[in-house]
């Protein structure tokens, strides 16, 4: 009878995975096209990549290859290839992000199930799918969607390696992190301490060999593109956006590297992140995206490690997911450089893995575990109240927390606890999915993004939507670049609307020395640029960046006559 009961119980869970993945797909895909180009900066790079293989390889923001995005280009490769196959439109760019989200939930489910069973895997998958910042990013086209998928794949491969001892799984884990570097540079490496610790503690053999293989795979998968860019003649490739010396190594270790930790980011116009400190993840900017279950995760991580102390794969996996969660949370909390509200999506798989494994591990320990679970549910109810101001969910959460103490290990109470704990993030996630999000700084929640009409300073972070007359003017140009303007988001708006390459003077912030004034004047002399669109955005040197963009704009204004087209200031350089 016991064997039959266990068999029935396992069978009952099996249909749940397809339902989980289908529901996740609906949440991430429904109404996806409403956000339009979403982050036009990356959409323009995908458009360029759909036209030019060289632009795709380097991640250039225009098909003529003027300058690259200020990240390594793996996410652009995915979007660019999709746009080549299905055409350049919002769905071809955004659907891959949603599918990455479904795949991430699947990989997390598989990794957790392998060590803690189907109930833990299901709980982890639901938590990840309903984390508001995950809903935001898997419906958006920032590089973070691919980064999270690759890191979760790396975690799954590490779990498999620990389970069967085969170092080929460690090679796959290293390759996943390496391609994570090609997606968002050094941020991908924040998981390495957790992966390494889990392997060293959990492996039964080949510890040093496994580490060596993983490091080798990481170096090869991350380094080939860096070596390619370094060896490629600078005159024959796009300028490396985000750097001051056309160097991918400078971009790696400076603007997108240690500068993010110290705040010393040459070329930035925004300074350091605001509200740094241990409470940053619970502050107004980030809490709605990630904070709902963070207190519970801390409790379940500590309780789960004690409950499984040095016993088998559950303990090792808690080290993996918990190490990922702790290291990344500490870095995000204390870094002094630029940080945005969507960054904590990198915490979501680790948070979900800790909750799934920790909850099941504690449930199996009886009354002691029930007390810890009760505390986790009570903390979640309090956090939900602080975020949603819902007295009903607070009372329900505290009541369920009490039931966990009074009713020993009843499955219905466990299900009720999960439902009440997830009610808050589920509500916020539904609002996130229903809202439209655009621009460079999306945030979870109901607020819709804004669109910058015409041009103006807002174009630093939001792409303009040009009027019909300006679009027609740009489409008539057969030059290398139909136009040039300061700032990549401005250029993206004009390029996406017209389908013609637009040169982003100064890159994302307008502070890269590309092109130099002399180079730009040569472009004009050679007839490579037809129009210059003014009022384009910021181009300052407050953080040591170049003022080339400002000087180019001044030169154009001094030497060419301005005209107003669809509300934008346009100079005919012919």
C-alpha cells in the first residue's frame, strides 16, 4: 500500500509541469505587443543585425556600423536572428524574451526536482514565474532575460555534475556563465562563488579537475568574442560603445565592471545609484519587484541548511541557490555605481530555488520545521502588507501562520500557506503584465512607460516617436546614414520609424568620443550623413566623458541652417 500511495502521489504531480509552463507562457506572452519597441535602444540594434551580419556580430546600433551597444552583444544576437527570420517588429523582438522566461522556469523546476522532489520543484517554479521583476523582464528586451536563463542553465548543469560526478556538466556550467558574460559582462560572474562552493562540497570525486574544466570552458566561451574584437582592426568595425578608448576591455572592467561597484564610471551622466545600503532591495525603487518573499527566503535558507546539515543533495543545492542569492543581494545592496529597478531579476531564480527546497526540507522535519515555516509565512504577510497596504492579506497570512503551528503537517494547510504567500506578488505581477513598459528604465508594477515625442532631453533614456514628415524625409535618403543625432535612444527612435540607419553620436549617454568632430566632418564632406537632428540629449563631461557630441552639435548649428520638421530641429548637411 505504501508503494502504491507513493506512486499515485508522484503521478499526480507529473501533469503539473506542462500546466505550469503553459500558464507561465500565457502570463509572459499575453498582450506582449502593447509595449511596442520596449527598449528601443536594443530594438534598433536588433533591426541593424537583421540587415547586416557585421552589425549583428558586434552589436552595432545601426546597420552601417557606427557604434555598438554598451554591453556585450549576446542578447542582440538572439533578437537580431529572430528579426531576420520573422521580420523587424515588436513581436519578433519580444517573443524570444518570453520564451526565455518559460525555459528558465523549466530549468529551475528540473534542477530543484532532482534534489528535492516534485512538490519543491513546483513551488520553486511558481515563485519564479510570479516574481514581479521576472514578469517585467521576460516581457521586455533588456539583456537580463538571456542572462537569467543562462545562469539558471549553469545552475542546473552544476546540480547534474554534483549528482553524477561527470565533469562534462561542469564544462556546460562554465560555458553558460561564459555566455552570460557575453550578455551582461561581469555581472554573470556573481554566481561563481556559489557554483564553486556547491561543487567542492557536494562532489564525490574529480573536484579539482571539475573546477579546471569549468574555468577553461568559461574562459573559452567568454573570451573568443573579446579576442575577436581586440584583434579586429578598429577602423573596420564599429566603435565600442560605453568606452572612451574604443576598447572592449575598458568597457568590461570600467563602465560595466568595477565602476558599477565604486561609482567611478567614466562617461556616465547619472552618477551612482541612489539609496544604497542594506535596505536597498526593500526600498521604493526595487521592493515591488523582488522584496515580497525575500524575508521568507532568508528564514528558509537558514532553517533549511540546519535541517539538512551536511546531508546529501538538498543541503548542497541550498548552498548553491543560497550562495547565489546572498552574494548577488549583497553586491546589489552595497554597490555605489549605476543600478536600476530591474536588476534584482538576477535574484529571482535563486530566491525561488531557496524557497522551494527550504520549505520542503523543513516540512519533512515535523513540528520544528512547521514553526520555521510559520515564521516565514508571517514575515511574508507583513511584507505584503507593507507593499500593498492590504489588511486582508495580512490577517489571512497571520491566520495561516497560526494554522501551520496548530495543524501538524496537513497538506491542505501547506497549499493554503503557499496561496496566501503568493497572493501579493501574483497581484503585482498581473499589474506588471497588464502595463506597457518602454524606455531604458522599466520597473515592475502598474505604471506605464512614457514616450518622448519629437526630440528633447528626455531622449537620453526614451526614444522619440517622429512625425510622418520627418519619417518621410529620412526614408528618402540613400546615404550611409540617413541622419545623425546625439544619443543612442534618440537615434533608435528615428531609425526604427524610418528603417534607415541613424548614427548615434556619442553612444548611449552622448559621452563617447565617437565619432570625433574631425571624423564627423569627414563623414559630412564625403556625403555619408544627410541630416543632423538637434535637441538630441545630454553630452557632458561631468564624469570624465567626451564632449565630442556637444562639439559636433555646435559645429552643425554654426554651419548649417535649421528647419523644423514634425517638431524636431533638422539640419540638411547636403
